[in-house]
C-alpha cells in the first residue's frame, strides 16, 4: 500500500481542520515554523498557536505578531508554563468548541514541507477508518551528536518504506501527526498532563488498545532541529527514560505504578536486569534503521550507553515519581487572546 500523493482536492480541504502549534520560549523557531505552515496551507486551514507561558510573551514578538495577523491564525496564551501536554489539551478543547473535525500537530522546532497540510488531508480522505496518521521526520543538525539524536529519536518516523499500520512496540510521536477528533478520547485531558514526555506514547497505546487503526506514512516529511551536544542528547533521552517507567512498565500509568510496594519491587527487580534492558532497547531502536542505513550499526555502542542512561531514569521514576512528574491540577488554564496579550 503506498502513501496518498499530495494533490489539491477540494473535498479533502472542505474537512474542517486545524494545525496545532504549541511552543515555550522558542520564539524564533516558532516563527519559522509558523511562516512555513502559512506558506503551504490552503485558505481553509486554521492554525492554532499556543504560547505555553513564554517570557516574554509571544505577542510581543514583532514577527509572530505579524504572522498572527493572518486570518487563518489564532494565537492563544497560557499565563504559566504547564507543559506541552497541557498546551495540546488546551488546543483540543478549543478545536472541539470550534467544530474542527481533523487536527494536525507539529512542534515548534520543526519545519514542515509545503505539502504538509494537504498530504495529511489526502491521507485521511483515502483512509477514513484510520484514527490517526503519523508521518516522517527528518532530523537535521551537524556532527556526531546530532546524528545520534536522530537515530535515537525518530525510529518511529523513518522517511522510508510504504504506508503501514503501526504495531507495538513502536508508536507515533505527535509532531507530523494528524487525528480525527471524534476518534480521540473526548475527555478534558486527551494527553496526560502529569507527564513531561511520553504523553504521546501513552495516548497511542490507549488508542491501539481500544482497537483504533493507527497508520504511518513516509510523506509528508518535516525537518526537526536535532541536538548537537552530548549534554543535550543525554538529557533528551534521559527524560524519555523517565516516562518509560509509567507508560511501559506501569500498565499505561495504572495506579499501581505509584504505590510504594510496586515501586520497591520493580526497582529491586529491574536493577540487575538493567544491562539486558539496554541491550534489547538499543537493538529494537537500531533495527528499523539498518534496513536503510546499514552503516548506522557503528552507532550501537553509543546507543547502548544512552539506553543505560534511560534505565537509570526509569529507576529514578520508580524510586521518586514526584521528582519527574508535573504536579496535578484541576485548574483549567486561562486563555488570553492575542488582543489582550498585547497589552
């Protein structure tokens, strides 16, 4: 089965759709991403930009303010930084109130191809039974550490092969992603706001468990700015390890993973198995790449070390979950429209 070819199709464009772009402080990157979105998006596209408590606020940035004047754009601001999961939840609530049928998601450190919106629309028109569709991410950056960050991060989004169904243990990230809004859980928090990372993996696992069809397409391709220092790459994947305890080993964030007996038993059992965990994780991570880039086998020793770091992060989460989770709150974020944010 091949990916749907990008083409201008009035029926697909007639679907009420919205691109969600959250960001925090990266005003220059957010402006670059938004400019690229607007350059390629159809006239009917809505673009919802969520400023997740940036300081200074995005509305004070001349370039973003100019871009937000485009009638397709709505700029919302959360007065305090609450994390990307909360920003996306805010956006999804707005989309439901606005009668949006299809949501597309992208991150501020990415740059979409001109066919980004149109190809997602075509994919959903061609596959009406799909709940969500992820597409390819091409990592960009200079040097060894950027290349390693790409290999570690985008195993779920390789720009190769045919359109296919996403099977466990792989999932989809929520950049270069689209979903039919009526197939999402339709609750106040589609994404679990306690998680600093991994909220997308948790949602995909829940959808898959409920029988949803989840697809991956090699097109459209977006570019992601990868980390170029050892410290940046190490911290990035250490954070990924923190959510793995709750999602992969905690029964999809089941209550037991927060209980002391379970945490103690898990930590004692996992510690001696940490080297095996790193071996298996790095092998699964590398395997899809080797079909297309056999030379990446040379990266395996460094990948193994990063997976060991992930294992340490998993232990930290089990021993002290409060140190890695965001504080739960029942308060809904106050949304400040652009006109008020300028004051």
